[in-house]
């Protein structure tokens, strides 16, 4: 049997043309085209193993732009690859030549016909956007991939995506009513169904004639080798081209952009069942879960998803609270029972739970708990990016499927195969359909890494074929598996594929290297040959073996950073939500940094500066990205590398050295406040400091907190209670002493005896955020050495400002690893507590009764991402107040929103969630622990806000009054 499916004679790879000539023609046609280094680096990868740098990226605004691009590409012999959200795991959305990004402009829901239950959409329409539009009519689009918050309908059509609820709603091919296509020769093809429901196609007569002739020569193969079970997605869906069922619409779904370019689609909508219940079944191992899946489907579930404990362990290693209790076992089936009769749904769920299919079962009726469990499954592709071995795990063999009744034995054999290659994996997937997802720790750090990949994929393909399965169950074959199709299909089937491709695209213009005449599976692997990057780094990257290359390659490209994660309480990625530009997504930045560690870009390259410029360093990705990307740390590292031995921007010496300037200002606060208060002086100060003149600079406290404390030391010494060390940061000391005073008072009310370190301490946050990491290391070393004295005595360290507290809990450990203060940093990190966390241990204290009080709360990004806001939420719920917690970032983010060039983005981010929440609740008390958040609120809405300590330390009557203006009684505010 041949190793590769090959195209018939005459199908080539196009005639190469000078890239500059092609781009010039595209621009002359008025197209939105990008060919800069940054863009090409970002679009060189999708969510797959592969990296292929395009000639340029075209972002069509309308169908005419697609046609113009096709004309220019055809004349120049330059190939075209269609791309939606770039979440393809098989390498279907990367290619040489031109990449068409439909997600930027052609992303609209054009019409919804509620009566017909259909929606007409452009190919770049994000699945979640369609769902929101359909929901207004009580409808939804059935298929729901885990990437539904960012994948596009065009991408789903390209791969014939299925998702978790395919048992209930079918595949994408079952839900597409009609499509409009452009052929490689520029002609239009429409496919769909006529008024009677019969398949129809309107386009070039020659094409339809060719297809019928091709099929006439391969009828036996088409009838025998295809459509054997529901998840047989590999290759072309030739069963739909049989004469007795000729349905070109269904046949073109799953063609991976190799036959046509879809410019519009009409999709079927369905009505959601009124009630859903989740049943979780526990099993001894993943094979047992697979064996039980066919029996589970007899209970008519809408979803039957499998998950291994190895996947859950990755999440537990990050945030234990993120995993609700699961039934006994080492593998689980998540089964959704749905229907319109709640009693019938609950009865069916109880019958399944009582069927004795596993070790233990639980019926989850609480929607919030069910959502948390489903989120684990949805984040599977990212969570599985870290193998059980702790090494990076990669796609390449991630969605094979077998007939469901054979899934259990296949899973057992697959585990044996993985072990035989010395690798590890954490399987999960759509077990009700027989589809398994997995990522593997291929040894790409070894010289023979790609050979291991090739050898494993061949044996894995043979194993799937032995079980009558499909190399792909929903993601398409792409570059990852097309070369392996001969191990699944006969030589005649491969010839059939080639002839179909030739009928549509004789010059191999559309997505070459995929499906027909494929590229080798081990070609263009982005992680192959990337040497460890460990020299002259400031941070330790301990979770990545000290290797920055491993750290930035954590990004698997699943694209969750392109979604509006605030809808689920997250904050990633605020800059992307503001600009909708790939370069401003966490993924886009990671792709550029991957080129740095590859040696393709230098730290001082404009592409690196451009990609990181609008990163707010909010650390949202650390919590929300399922792969654990920490772009704030990478940005600090990049700034350190870029400016090593060089002059820095002015703001690095002003905002970056803020603690130093605040100590000087404390000697003459009135004089300092003139510089930030009087209009002319304020503008001059802002200009010199690199600060946007539209920002109102915060005033310095007339009496800093530490000076107040020193005056009261004798009185404080007489206090009794459990000792705690109060970490007083620069912001609480120099700008917002009221928050520090309230924290002291509240701790005393709760039975604690707060004390300050013997010497002033600083977390060096401003140095870290501006990449001045050598200075930060020195400052932090002194700080943790001082705090460690109390921490080793068992005394908690309580922070006031969330971002500074987060440095002690997280950044200090990474920045001081390998230094004389490494042990001190770990000790202090373990002892550091938020105010809410320490109050939760005060058994004799109860918070004030705030029943009837409305609170709008803006959690600080670092509080959410590093410290966790669970304790704060629980504490506020105990007060009885009505709490509206704002999702997303406030937009100021430390020095980011103050620096010149960032004002518009800072405001845009605030307009996403914070400002609407404030405007919707004009009479609510505003709570914001972060000094940046309070500054943004005052700056953009001139509205007072308070720290948690200020709210709880006062009486309930005081809390019901409008919050006081911060420092109003303590600070002169000239010019306000």
C-alpha cells in the first residue's frame, strides 16, 4: 500500500511568484493585507504542531475581496489557506502563500429566520456570537465544540466539527442547510436543498459532470469504505457523492478548505430542551469508562464525555478549588440528560446513576456546579498541554475515533502503545461517539524527536485501522494525519480523493499539503529543533525546567484568549477584546516570543515590542488560559532583555521608580502635590514623566501611613491578639493610607495584633512591570529576608494592595530562585495571606450586617489570577450585601493605562465591563481593593470607591452612606 495519497498528474503546488509583487497587487486592489514580520509570525501557527510562515495575511471585508484575492493568487500561482479562529489542531489553517482571515471582518450574523429555524452567517462568525443572536429567539446552533467561544462557523464547516453534544444535535454537516462557495477558478457554486428538501447544487456544469464521472469509476469503494460509523471524518465525505444520494452540500462540509472557499452559509437552528441534568459516573480506569459508554447512550443523553484523572491532576496542581468533588474513580463519564419534562429528565438521570455502570455516581442538578465541571472538559485541549510527566504535551494524534462498542479495548491498547514509546498522556473525549482526544509528550527536545513522532503516528494509525476506526473524528486530517490515510483507506480510495480535488482545484491552489498530495507529518513541526532557552534569564520558569522555550511553547493555540472570558467571570485577554487584533491576544504574543526562542527574532526586534506593547500585564492568562501561559512575566522578561545596558523609556524611570519618588515626596507632600495638581505643572510633569496628559495624577498623602504608625507605636504595643505582619506597600503608604488604617482597625476588631516589619519593605512591583529585574531582585531580596523572620515564626503576612501581595505569593519565588534569598521567598510566599483569607480564620469575629446594601465590586486582576477571589466573595456574602462582581480588567493595570500611547485602550477596556456596571448601579457602594482600580474609577467616572477594609471596619450605618472620597480629609487636591 502506498505511503501517501497522491494527486493525479497535473496537480502541482503552484508557480512561485515574488512575495512583494503579490502583496503590491493585493494593496493595489484595495484589500486589507498584512505582510509585516509580526503578523506573519502570529499566523504561521494555529493550534497544531505546525509552523509555516505565510507570504501575507488578507482580511477580506466582503465576498468581492475574496474573489479579488483569488484572482491575484491564481495569476501569481500563490496558494490560499482559509482561516477562522485559528483553533485548528491538525494544521488545517496554516499554509504557504496567502492566509485569508475571515474572523476580522466577515464575521456577522446576516439574518435569523425564527420561523424556519435557520441563520444566515458569514464564515468568520464566532460560534458564541451566533448562539447569542439565536438565543434571543429561543434557539441555538446545535454543534458546540469546546472552542465555541472563539471558533468560527466557517472553521466548523471546514473540519465538520462536532462538539460535546453531537449525540443530541449531530455534526456540523447535519446542521448546514446551504452554502455559497467560490471555486479556485473564481466561479460561484451554491449548494443546499430545494423547496422539497432534495439536495441541489448550482454552479459550473463541467464541475458537476466531472464529479459524476469520477464517482462512476469508484462506486464500489465509495459504498464499502465510507460512512461506517458516525465519527468517520477522515478524507473526503464521498458517500454523499453517490448517485443515489448526491448531496454536494454535505460532501463539502469537512473538505478542510481544499476544494472551495465558503463565503456564506445558512445553518439549522434548534430549540434547547427546557431542562438539563448532569450525571457523573466514576470508573477504575479510562478503558472502563470507554466500555461503559455504549450502554450509557441507551439512556438517550445529549452528551457522554470521558475524562481521565490525569487531566484533572493538571488542574488540581494549579487551583484545587477549580474542581468540584467527583465520584470515586480514576476516570469519569460526564453524561448530560436533557428534555422538556423535568420529572422525566430526573427519572432518566436517576436510572442511569443506578444502573451500576461504574464505581460510584452522582446526579448534579445545581447549574453552577455543572458549569464548573463542564468547564474542565471544555478546557481539556489546554489542560492536556501539560503531560502527566510534567513535560509539554503536543497535538498530532488528538481526535481518532473508533466504533463506540470498540472504544474500551482501543483505549487500553492505546495506553500500552503510549507507554511503549516512553511517553505519557491524559485521554479525554466524546466517548459516546467513540472519539478520543489526547496530547502526547513527544520528545522534540531530542535530535530524533520528529522521527519518534513519525514512528508513533504510523503505529497509532495502524491501531485505529485495526479497530475499524477513523484517523480523525472531528478535527480533520490536516497536516497531522493526511500522510497516514493509506493506513486507513485503499489505494483506490486515495485515487478517488485526488480526482475529486482535481475536479474542483486543478492547479492545487487551495490549502495545498492537506488531504491530497500531503506534506509529511513530521515536516514544519514548530517545536522541533528548538534548543532550551535558559541563558541570562531573570525569572526561573521553574514549572518549565528553567526553559523559556518550554514556557512560551505552553501556548498550544487553542485561542481561549480570543474569547470574551468575562462572560464566565474571567479577565483574559483585555487588550484583545479592546482591539480584536490577533497581535494583541495572548496567543499572538506567544507566537512572536516562540520566534524569539527559535532565533528567528531578536529581543530588540520591533515585532517583539509591537506584540507586547498593549499587554496590560494583568496576569489574566495565568488563571484563564488552560495552558498556564503567564504573559505578564514574559513581558517583564522581554523588557529586561530589550533594555539590558540601554537607555529606557522615560516612564520606566518615573513610574518604574515610583517608590523612590514617593519617599522623596513624603518629605514635602504639599510641594509634590503642586506638581501633580496645578494644570500647567501637571501637564509639564506628565510630559516629562511619559504620562498621558489626560490622566489626573494621584496626590501624595500629607502624612504617609508608616509615619502615622511610628507615632502610635507605643499604643500599638499594648494591643493583644494573634500577631500578623502587615505588608504596607508604596500605594497604601504614600497615596492611600486610609486603606491601611482601616486594615489595621479591622484586624484588631477580629482579634489580631498587626505589626509592621522592623524596616520599610517594598515588593518591587513597579520595577518588575517595567522589566527592571536586576533592581527588582535586589529590592525583593531585602524584603523577603525581613518578612521571613516573622514567617518562620508562624506569623502570617497580610497584604493590603492585591498586586503587591501577589508578588510575595508568586513572582518573588520565580525572581529569587537560585539566589541567597530563594528559601526566604518560598517561606514568605507560603505565609502570605489576603485580608479576606486571614479574616476567614477569625472564628470569634463576624462581619457587619450589610443587608440592603448594594455593592459593585471590581476585583483586582492579580487578586483574581494569583491570589484567588473566593475568600473575598464568601466574606461579602456573609455580610448579607447584594454583590455585583465586575468581570474583566479595569483597564488601568498599574503603569499601563497611565503611560503615553495607552489611554484609548485603557478606556476601551474599562468600557467593556467596569463602566457599564458603575453606570447601571449609580447608588451602589463601589468596592475596589486595587489602587489602580480605584484610580481608574475616579478618573473615568469621578466616583468614590473604597477598600474592603474600609467597608468592613466601619459600622453598617456608615457603609450604607455613600463611600467617602479617598484621602479627602488627609490630602490637598489642588486643581480638582
